[in-house]
């Protein structure tokens, strides 16, 4: 196993240790970092950068970024959270983002997946199908 593979394997192990019931938590990450600080790893900066990349991906996968032109009600956000948690079979938290370019509707991004139910998205798809 070469050095890069060892670093990747260690970063993935640190990510798994950062989860509590399959969800990355701040307290677990703090414990992992405190433990890693006590171990003098030769390539500590590279390991931490790799760990940070995996951590960002994992947090993006458990976060639904909900873009809307106006503020949604708490009940609507909770319904979106429940629906996407069922869809992905893991807890998904919602974060709202105002985007007036959507005109009406909603766009939800979970990791690399985008679900677009907005008027702007509909108009864009129609324009692409015409061309």
C-alpha cells in the first residue's frame, strides 16, 4: 500500500469515527481531532486535508439546501426534511436559501443531487428542449 492509499484509509477511518448513529456530529469531530492531535503523524497536514474533504462531502450528503424565492413555513421545511430523510434512508437536515431568480417554486440540493420544482427550472428545460 503506497503513502496516498494509507492517508486515504486513515482519513476515511477518522470520518467513520466522527459519526454518531451514521451522522457526523460536531462533538464526535472534536473528539477525533483531539485524539489525532495527540498522535504525531508524519503527514498530519495531508491527513487532515483529506479528512476535511471527506467531512465536507458527508455533511453535504446529510444537508438539503432548499432554495426558494420567498420564506417557507416551518411545516413545509419539516415536510421536506422528512421526505428527503425517507428518500435517502438517513437523517437529512434542511437549510434555507433565498433565491429570487426562481420566480416561484423550490429547488433542493442534497450533495450532488438537485431537485428542481421551480418556474425558472421549468422555463429552462423548455428552452433546452426547443433548441
